[in-house]
């Protein structure tokens, strides 16, 4: 799935990276704990989170995450957007809650990142 499809499914506003929406992603990881992102995320993963600050973008940069969707209508400040732009990380915002966002993407065929336990 590409980011343009994600944007359409989640009815998200693109805050940075409109020209990067053709990028493919393989999995989704959803959480507000950046320590979990560091522990479990793999390549070409989309991060869904309600944690709306520069730390989220710095974590995405460390894990080579190409896109972040902020849920619950959250919008990052200018510093966070500037950091995303410097690192080529697509930033979107959706009014949907985290649970619904995950359900929509899962039912559209996008799988979650691997867990530390057996997969479903």
C-alpha cells in the first residue's frame, strides 16, 4: 500500500510530504510510547500516534520510518514539521482515533509490525 492510499482511507490532511505520497509501506505500528517504537518497528513502517512532538520525529528518523500519522486531530508545531521536512518524513493528521485508524488500515490489507509474541 502506498501513502496516498493511507491518506485517502484515513481522510488525513497531509502536513508535509505531498510529493512523497507514492512511497510504499509494508506495515503499521501504532502507539504513543516511543520506547516501544524503538523496540518493535521494522522497515517501511507507518507510525500512527497521538504523541505530537519533535521526539516522535526523532524516533522515526532513528528507525527509518518514512511517515507519521497523528491521530485524534493532533497537529504538530512548526519545530516538529521542520524536523520532519529535514528528514524527509511524511506527516499527516487524521480526526480518527487510534483504534479506528488501525482497524481501517488492517481491513484494507495493511498488516501490523511483528510483535514479540506469535503472530495472529
